[in-house]
């Protein structure tokens, strides 16, 4: 199972790690942590040295209830960082965390390699056609509503069936527009309560029905710290535990704040499977 990133085939038969670089002031864990170029470059270099295959850059906070920002503000935050990183790290594979097609296009043209869309094209009808034209891998996530409304939209007839139907429709639309490399993200924490998140993780292998790579974004999320009665800063051990379970159940990419620990999870699971 491979995806084509800027002419290089990335083999996902051995799981890969995607390091998170939030350049937002209000993300749930690391909002406001990376405020200048030096901090951003140091954190990126650290994640790459620790074994991240991809770096996911986001300038629009998608935590529940996050403030909405304009397209102009998102562009002003993210585009200079993309340009900075591709100059400093020419081989870097940058994933652009945005639901806006114009932002995705400008960042890809500036040197990014993938598009990571929390809405799978539902918040911008131009996203799927644009990604198809750009011929880059597309990460599509399951979510209902928007980051501002999703907490109230966690009612399902059948959680697992509904998510599979959602992906069947979005994958068909993506194929129609010429997107070859698709990665699906079940969207832990997005329009799902704690119990639903654990149900989804327990049955994650059901998503293998689509025969596509699965991305698991569990890092320091509320399903961990609410269950353990801690906060996100103390949720690394819980993250490692759930990342291990996700790998056992078929995840191909771990999207994480803590790269070293996730890479160790992958190494141990690979050893177990061999």
C-alpha cells in the first residue's frame, strides 16, 4: 500500500508517523507554543530527527468550539511557514491541515505534499476538484457539522455503519475527480463522545473494508484525559497505549504531538508482527 508524495512512493505497509505542527494560538494542547520561526524550525527538526515521515501543519484550530477565522488570516498564518520549511528542509513531506481549497492549493504550489481535510470536502465544495487537479494524496476525515457545532452532532443510528457509509460516498466523489491516493481518518473526537470514540477504536479494523490507509489521530485527546481524570499535558502515556491499539487494529499512520514515542510504538508492533 503506497502513496505518491512529490514523486516518491511512501510504503504504508509499515505504519508511518505524522508529526503535528500547530501554528494556531488556541489548539487544545499546543496552541501558541510555536510563535516564531526559530521555535517552528526547532520543533520541525526535532520531529524529523525522531522519525516523522510527514509533518502536518495547521493554522485553523479544529478543537470543539474553536473560534472561526477568515481565509485571509489562515493564509497569513500558514503560507509563510510552508515556504520557510520547504527551504530549510528540502525533502520534507508537509501535510496541509485545512478545509479550504484555496489554502490547500497555495500551500501545495509552495511545496507541500498532501492535503488533510477534516471535512472530506463538505465544508468547501471546491476542495475535492482542486485536490484532483493537484494530483496529491488526500486525507479525508469523518466529521459532522463544523468545529463550532460538532459537539452537538453525535447522534447516530449505528456509529460504525454510518461512518462507513460516509466514507463510501466521499471516496466515490474523490475518485470521480481523479484523486488516486486517499487516506481515511475516522475523526476521533469529532462529533463523537468519549464512549463513541472507544467503540470506534475497538472496531477500527472495520474501516479496512475500503482497502485504503487509515490515519489515527488520538494524540492527547479528551477520550484519554477525561477517562483518566487528567489534562492533555499528562496524556502522553495514554496516547501511547491507544496508538498501540490503533496499530493492532490496522492504522497505517499515527498523527501525533510526540513523535519519538509513536515511532517506538510502530517499531514494537512491527517486531511483534514479524
